[in-house]
């Protein structure tokens, strides 16, 4: 073999009872190689599946991985909350860059431990989508940490989506600590989703709302309304249900 991979534990245990083969370590390697199906895997697929032991085995073969594949694998691991795989991939290709979507994905799912690790050990950072999506799910701890430790900030979508999801504490914190504010989308979707406590608070506090058309450019009200209705099921109503509906589409690719 051109590389040396660990012998399977099961093979070692089996041959341990065979005294006649005690002086033939190459037999264990041959049997293990015969049973090894790791050649059917890539680093990206193993990382997507979260198989750390398999990654160790593939890593000893020094299999290549492209920047695009690394980014996808890191995003999937961050989305799943698998810090061990994030660390492994970074150690495997320490000089290869990824996109800001890795930290964005961790923020979307509320994996603050991964956000902190990426912040300290990688340089890519995140985008405004990190705080926006964390607010949409009412992940106030993530929103607060990003506010205190990162400079990307958020957009009006943060308060808009938090209001649409019924996350009053997040809306209140954003109103008190951020300057982006909200648009008429906040009240529109709070009403649409039946969050009357959000509407009452917005009204009692006399929260100033930007006009949605102005906040999003020169689109007509009709185009905006159709677009927001289309997005409501995935971005604004999703916080009321399991976050999977707001997934960024991260999964293992064949």
C-alpha cells in the first residue's frame, strides 16, 4: 500500500486469537484493506454525515478536497452543530478559506459554541444574515453575542422577522440596542401570524416603522407583497415551527 491506514479493530481482535499469524502483521493489513470501503467516500461526504472516525481514516490517505467542498462540509457541520467536524476540517486544510455562510449557518441554528470557535480560530466572520436569522428564531443569546463581539450587525429583517415569529424579548432588545429598526413588514406579519402581543407592544411603544417599499428600494407594493407572501412560509412563519423549514439546504450531496 502507498499509505498506511489503521487496521480495523475487529480484524485485530480476530487475528489475536490466531497464534499461527502472530508474526504476520501484513496479514492483518491485507484483511483490513479488503474490508475497507472508505475508498467509496470523500472527505466532504464523510464530514456531511458526521463520521469523525471515517474522516480520520480518510485523512491518513491525504485525500484532496476543493475549496467549494470544504465550504459545503463546514457549513453542513456548523448547521448540525458538530464542532468536532468543524475542528477536524480546519486542521485538515488550515490554509483553505471558507465563506461567511459557515458562521451564518451556526447562527441560524443557534450553535453559539461553534460561532465562538469560528470567531477565535477562523478569519472569515459572518454576514448580516447571522444576526437576522438568529433574531428570526428568537435566539437572543446569539443576537447579543454577535452584537457584542462582531461588527457585521444586522438589517431591518432582524426585527421584522423576530416580530413575525412572535419573539417579543428579541424585538424589545433590538429596539433598545440596535439602530436598524423595523419596517411595516413587522406589524404586517405579526398580525398575519396572530401575534397580538407584538402588535400591542409596537403600538404602545410607538415604534417608528420604515415604509417597506422605501426600505427595499423602488419596488412596487404589489411586487413586494407577492414576494413577502412567498417568503413567509420559509422565513417568517418558520420560527413558529421546527427550524428545518428555514434550512439553508445543507445536506450531504451524492
